[in-house]
């Protein structure tokens, strides 16, 4: 059985390139787009990229920036057109690199004005972790974002607001408060706005769960807006109604940050669904009566065998392995009478 490994790497959405490298990357991109079949040029570019990790990062950023600018081709985008006028004519036999450099500097300026975290639009950043992993990301404003197993988010900061969209899974936020630039977390149709806060948002199939450990947040649905303060936990169902979870427990809801699963009177069916988030295996429980058994205890998220063995030690169930990726839990056989 393969066990998922915990990932404690720290990342940042701050640029890993310098402005000079980005200017050079944009110049290379312009030259390549003007002469895409030039094998010699492609080799020179490959050599430049291989020469330094900062060059590789800058060229990826240049490609992202250009891709974003492509959407403005059908619009009157004067700044972009002005920059591209500095490119040499494609009819020239040997265009001068200096001309591309001028255009690149202007495009870089446009990029900073539009797509930087302080720009008018902002460039999205995507972060994700695999099954059984966790990851902490330091955002450009100094806020921290911690992703739980199998989670995926999109981050877009601009001059006016900071937006994180939870596309899948769960994330814990420790936000640097800025009244002039709200920090908003979007999960399905639920918006959670920071009010000087540390909080957890878990996007589930049937609801969005929000837990606040410090400060307060403002939660907005289609129907109403509520404030949730430190020590509070609430959920929003598929009909966009607030519901109070029966198993509300702040420590249990955020125990994943310490690599633990904590259950206090949780149904076995729900417990197995949570365990399944951390391991690439399907755990089946065909007997509906067993699904209602209550589980109490603290279990490590890593080590599937130990976790399941702990469950079977507490409850009258036993494990039957059907394959490497499929496990069946069934009622434990009673010893023969006498």
C-alpha cells in the first residue's frame, strides 16, 4: 500500500526573477514571434533559458503576460500598440536586438501596471497539493495560505482587492489585514471577507464550512450576510442557507494542520469519507447500519493501515482488502458460541 507523503515545502507568489531578466525574456518572446521558424534563434533562446533558473522563471512570466495581453487584441489597447511599434519591421533582413529591447521594456511596464499584484488587473496564480499532502504558501502581501490534502486554489491580487478562489478542497488563511484592499475567499457561491483574521474554509460537495480561529470574517450568500467571530463555526448548504453543524468543534476542524484527524461522535460513514481524502484508496461500507456507528478519537492522517486498525479496534468492524486501491469494511464476525 502506498502511503501519501506530507509536503511541508514553503512557496511564495513573489517573483523569482529580476526585472532585467523579464525585459530580456519579453525581448526574446517578441523576436521568436516575429521569426518562429528560425532554428538558430530558437537554439539561442534555449541556451539563454538553460543558463540561469531566473531566466527560466522570467520567460514563463513573459509568456503568461503575453497570453493575458492577447485578449486585448480586439480592443483599443493603445499602450500595447505603442510598445509593439518599437519592434523592427519583419521586412528587415537582420532586425536589431536593441529595437526589441525597447519594446520589451515598454511591455514590461504595461505588465507591472496591469498584471502585477498591485496592478489594475492582476495575474492569477494557481496552487494545488496532491492526496495526502499539505503545503504553506506565503502570498505577495505577506498573508499565509495553507492547503490541505487534494486542494486547489486560484489567487488573484490587484490594486483594489485580494481574491482567492477555492476550486477544490480546504485552505487555512492567516491574513494581513488591509482595509483599502479587502481579502476575499470565494468557495462556490459563498464569499468570505477578512476582518483581521485567521480562518479555515472547506469546500465540500454539499456545503461550505467556515471556521474562525482569530478575529472575524463576513460571510455572504445569495440570501444574507453574517459575521462570524473567533471560536465560531458555520456552514452554508447547497441552497445557500446557513446551518449550524451538529459536530461543531474548532480544534477538530483544524487538526489537519497538525497532521491529525479528530472525531468526536462522528458517524463512521463520514469518518471513512474524511480518511479517503488523505489516501488514494476507495473505502467501501456496504452495510448502512455500520455507517451510523459513532467514532471518537484522534488519528494521524498518514499511515492508512494504522488508521484503519485503530478504527477496527474501537468498533465491531473488520477490514477486507479487495485490491491495492479498494478496501471493504464489514461487520466483525462473532466468535462461535461455547
